[in-house]
C-alpha cells in the first residue's frame, strides 16, 4: 500500500511539472507575440527557442506520466479520462508553439493602428489559458472545487473573441488602404492568436465534466 501511495505521489508531482511547463509555454507565447509586434527581433528569436524546449519537455513528461499510470495500475478506472485531459493540456502548448512559428514563417505586417489590439488579444487569450491551469491542479486534489474555478476561463475566452471580432471589423470596415490579401492575412493571425483561448475553453468544458465524474 505504501508503494502505491509513493507511485501516486510521483505521478501527481510529474503532472504538476507538466502543467507548469505548459503554463510557461503560454507565457512565452504571449511575450513572443508582443516581441514580434514591437519588432524586438532578438527577443522574439529567444521565445521561439524557449517554446521549442518547453514543448519538447511537455511531451517527454506526458509520455512519462502515461507510462506511470499503466506500469503501476494507478486509477485504472479513471486513466482514460485523465489521459484525455492531459492531451487537452498538451494541445495548448502545441498551438502556442505553432502560433509563434506562424509569425516567424509568414512575417505578417501589423499596421500601427492595430498593434495595441493584437497585443491585447495575445494577452487576453493567454489569460484564458492561465486561468484554467489552477483548475487542472485542483482536479487531482479537490475535484469539487474545479467548477467554481473555471469562470475566469470563460470570461477571458469571450473577451478574446470580442477583441478578435473588433480587429476583423476594423480591417474590413475601416482600413481602406490595405489590400484584400493583407486584410485576410491579418484576420488569419487574429484567429490564430484566439485559438489559445479556444483550447483553454475546450479544456475547461472537459474539466467540468471529469471533475463531476471524479467526485462521484
């Protein structure tokens, strides 16, 4: 019994590290977008390198956690649900990394009139993700508290949606000097940034259901 307890403690510790790593990835994503918009090339390049390392670390930790669950038969009746949740968490750092690479690959031109909006969008989208991580940690310790911890996720996701929509309206209704191809390109990047908050919302929906199942 003491061995099982030790194994459970280890896997919870590894899950905390996994969540910490994804959380750092979101912060790097946010700062990377801001670096790009402010034309801080060296800092942006550093964020690309850092998110690469963090994403690789997150993948390694996730594989280790999966192995621990099966090797030690920890929570066998819940393991598929927990793995699905871990996959959703991993999607957040994956999309964060992909987004930074989109900036690096396609080099979008952000008009000065929209720079503040794009920064707000990156900050708000990241806030939605940052708000879901405490609930992820609580899931393994106090599942009954999870649902009440998710309201900020939904708030920030809706705010990110509003900011993204405002950017798109400005592009297509006010910015007459931009070519249609430029407008479509910029809309595409607004949607990309917004996907981080969308992934957080999807994780929050899953957590709400799994926490209820866990507490039964």
